[in-house]
């Protein structure tokens, strides 16, 4: 007589509708560890991009002020463009970080907190919301908001130092400028006239200021949720 249990079929092994409490807790523990690891990985990538921008800016300014050639100022607008590319990259990474952070916070607030203090979850439908986000992952934060947040946190200081250094070079390095016409002449980049370069820089910095100001207003006064907030998963998907 064969007393060995009958092996489960594939359909029975994939049937997760009757998961026990212990199995559910074990699964949530592993899911939380995975989501937190992803959030930490993207957080480190964000810091790496900021470090690249700082090192690039410091290195370029050392070269600009390290010699007596006034034409070295050409490097600063180029570095501004590279920092903008890094800002765009960092905004994308910040959007990915927000995905994993929102999921981890959902588990912390609705799973671990009730286990610690014995209260009910903050939202009764948290498991279904988390499952929906796992099934249809999407960005919880629009690009402009991510770029504005990173601009206000880190890049405003980088752009400010680059702008101030550029103005110092044009007005007083290696010798003081006699008038604004001379400043405009010094600002030329190859065949591009100085007034055109100054106008482009002014428009670019005005756009940065507008992005930072709107991001500040949206974060502080329009009621937008902070990054990583669980309720961000309720928003419509962002491209």
C-alpha cells in the first residue's frame, strides 16, 4: 500500500487563493525586503549622479581659473549643458526611486505598523492597491516634479556657482572689464556672438528659476504628496 501523498498538479501549486496567515506574512517580509533593496539601490544612483555633477563642475572651474587665458570661460556654458543632462538623468532615476519607495512605505504603514501597535491598517484596501501597482507598474511622479525637486535640493547650488563663476570671469578675469561692451565681447563662443550667448544663458536660467519656483509652489501650497507617499499609487499613470 502506497502511503506517499499524491503530488500536486501545476494548477494546484499555482492556486494562491487559500494562502495561510503564516505564508502571507512570510511573503510580505520577502516582498518588503525586495522593495526596500530596490529603493536603496535607486537612492544610491541618485547620489552618484549628483556627485558626477559636482566633480565635473569643480574640475572645470579649477581649469578655468587655473590660467590667464580669458577664453577658458567657454568651458562654463558647456559644463552647464552637461549638468543639465545629469539633472535629466537624475530626475528619471528619482522617478524610479519613488516607485519602490511608495511600495515600501505602503507595507510599512499598513502591515508592520498594525503588527507593532495592534491597530487597524491605515487603509483597508492597501493590499489590493499594492497588487494593482505590482501588476501595472507606472511612474507615480511626473518628470517636471522630479526635475524640480532635484533642482531645488542639489542642482540650484551647482548652477548658481557656475553662473557666478562665469560672471566673474567675464567681468574681472584675468583683468577687469572696462564696460559692458567688453563683457559682451568676452562672452563670445567661437563664431557665436557674445550677446547671443548671454541671451541664451539668461533664458536658460530663467527657465530653471521658473521650474524651481513652480516645483516649490506645487510641493508646499498645492497639496501635492511628498515623494514616496503611499497615496501616490492612486494617481493616474505618468509616462
